[in-house]
C-alpha cells in the first residue's frame, strides 16, 4: 500500500489489532503500528472506528495488560479526532449475511460489523494486523 493511495482515500478504519499494537510497547508490531499512526497523523487522514472495536480493544487490554492501560487507551481514543461510528441495526444484519456467506472464513461478529460499516461509509483501507480484512477485500495498512 503506497502512502499516496492512503492519502487519496483520506479515510482509514482502525481495528483492534492496530490499537493493541500501539498500546502494548512490547508487542512485536508496536514500532510498525506507531510509525503507521504517525504517518496517518502527518497526512491528515481521517480515522474511523466503531464502538464495537472500542469495546473489544478495552476488553483485550484489560485482560492482557490491566486496567490502567485499558483505561488510558480508551481515554486517548475518546480524546482523539477518530470518528467513533455506531454500528446500526442494518450493519448488524449485513454482518450476519457476511458471516453466513463466508462460511469458510473465521470472521468474528466484530470483524463483520467492521466490514459492514466500512462498506456503508465507503472506506476501503483498514489499519489492522488482522488478515480477515484482506480476505474480505479491503486494503491493509500494517501487514
């Protein structure tokens, strides 16, 4: 993925795996994630995520890294310019269609709702280390 392509799209969806890699400094992907985030900030790309991703990120950090980091990351996302999209009823229905249609893939409900929201908002690029996004057809930053 070239930086020019990302700048052309001007919008990127941020997934749990990216938030976790940024937050967990010992994570093998931390430096890569941090560099990608700095590049996105410098290029004024608009970031989007969902409340499902926030819940999943908070739970993952809470279990693996503890309450303090989970709370700090949640607060940092809340204070950032990231647009937090509510998953609608239609998004949830579309997510179920995706899960049923792609029965050879291990798409979680959170992944599938992310795909539905990205389709609805016409976002083609995801900042993620989760290859499920590529399997569904999105362009990835981070892998």
